């Protein structure tokens, strides 16, 4: 919802280079919604620097007719729980000849309204337009808690798959980001494909010249080349060309599978959990700290596995195991603290990145230490529908019938370590996983 505020704040920085507000933050476009309104109000004061100075003297009645003011009013209405009225304001803003920043804000906020009203198709259409025409980063959709209900719908899966493949209808930014991660995980794939293309081209050219020689050898006559030798050369060239093309296509297939897995891993990292202290965190915030073990299936099976794991509680805690039971078909009433966009003030914020200043890094270490102290043996999923949707997608990718009892063990870096049908053998897991402080565990980070 606050993605427009980030862009408007950036425009403010361009207008006044001496402004102390920094735009180098790596945080996503998710500040508190009250901050969003403040940014829009600041932007109103900056209109003269980009156009005319007479706009600041306009009456409040005139300001209410602008796209910017409609977006602001829509945010205010939604903060009061008036979703339908807010939606009208965002639609009005789109009809008032908005600039790209205002159009992006109106469309994205409109999508969040549709997500709140469980109108998945309309939300997907708005987000698709933002991705295609206004360079919206797909990571914003992944991170925004206001779209959590949308991420559990089939329309989101379609949108994510379109963004992974890329195209004129949705843009290539998300696929480009995925490919960068893929290159890090498989750094020599590009080199291999280069040699496959080079050698297959050479084999094709050689075949182009040896096939006529083969016809001459078959025809016989004076000066005809040796038939067996020529046939052998043709066979080698054709065989080499076929093998190299097959390897090239296989590399492309493996890359697409890897991109799909990276996309699923990114979705997994944004799934919310409630710790034993009632604190809500995203799975990404537990990286380098625990090894989540997801137990998904029928209630009786999952509860039985949790009870069996309790016998090895001490040893599992030494290995950083955190149980995440997901019961298929279980519906919990959502705990809504307030209406409006954004998380509550008690919700856990993402830890600062390494690229920020020393003070924020110190706060990051402190926050991580506190988070580690809050982690216990078991966590509760906050959005069961979203978790179940991700698990079913993972089952399809592994060739498992959706809905079967499965377990998924994650690494310390958040990637999937291994998975299997049924429930895990806890004694085998104790033998497989090293303690968190061991050298092998440090290699996982």
C-alpha cells in the first residue's frame, strides 16, 4: 500500500538535495500507513518545484479533485475501515489524468482493496498493470502483508508464474532478479551453454560440408572419397550435434526448474509465523538461527509426529529444529487488530541489511539476539491458507499428490534441505543434522 510513498519521497529528495531524508534504504515500500499520508502531504508542498507556484494557493475544494488528493483520501478511508469508499477514491484518481507516480499508487492501493474484499481476479489485474506499465517490483507484492490473503489465491499463482516467465504483458524485472540468484547458485551454467552452442555450431557446419561428400562417395567414380571414412565423419558430426543440442535444451530446462524453485523459496520466506511469545515474524527473519521442519497433513498425523519429536526435544533444540505444524483444511478466524493497511506497531519488522550504517547493524544484532531468545520448540502458522497453498505447489513440483502427509526440512539459510512423504524419523534427523554451533552448520549460512 505504501509503495507510492517511497516514489514520492524520492521526488522530494530530487527537489531539495539538502533534505536530510535518505533514499538509500533497502527497506521495501512498507512503512506505516500513517507515514504514507505524511509523505503525500509533503509532496503537496513540493508541487511548485516541478510545475507552477500557484498550486499551493489552491483552495481545499480544488485539491480534492486531484488524483493525489483522491489517493490520500482513499488511504484515510481505508484506515477507518471504509474499504468500499476507499476503492471509489482510488478509481476516481485513475480517471483524473494522474501522473505515473499517482497512477501507480492508485492501482496498487486499489489492488489491496480488492484483496481485502477477496476479489482475486480484480486484484491480479491491477497488479499486472503496475508490473507492466509502472515498473512495480514483484518483491513488493511478496512483502506486503496487506496482500497476504491474495497470495493464497490461485490468481496470485498465475501472476507469479507470468512474472517468472516474463513477457511484454508483465515485464521482465522479476525474472531478471530470479536469474541473478540462479547464476549465483549455478555459476558455470552460462559457460557450459556457451560451449554447447559453439561446439554444436561447429558440428553443424562440418555436417553441412560432409553430407555432399557422402553422396559423392555413394555415387562412386573417379576421385570419390572413401565411403566408410566419409560415413564415419558424418555420423560423428550428426551425433555430436544431436548430443550438444540435447545438452543445451536440458540446461534450459534445469534453469527453468531452478527459477521455479527459487520463486517458491522466496514465497516461503515471506510466510508468517507466531512464536511462543505471540510475536509474529516472517520465516526469512529466522534465517541463520533455526532449521524449520514443516509437518503438513491430517491433524491426527501431525499431532502424533509432534508428540514423538517431544521425546528428543533437547537434542533437536541443539540442532536448531523449530517445528511448524500445518494441518490441511484447518480454518482459523483471523486475528485483526485494526482495520487499514500495514502491520501493527507490534509486528516484527525485517532486520536491517548489512549495507546500512553501524548503528542499524548494532540494532540488527540486538534484535536478532532477542528473536533467538523468543524461539522455542514449536511455532504456529499465522496464515494457514497461504501455507497450505505453498505446500501444495511444492508437492506438485516433487511429483507428490497434493494433500498427502509430507514433511519439509529447511536449511539454516532458508532453502529446502530435503522433503518426504509421511512424517520424519526423528532419530534419523538427529544423526543427519549437526548442532547449530558445529562447523558444518556454519557452512549452511
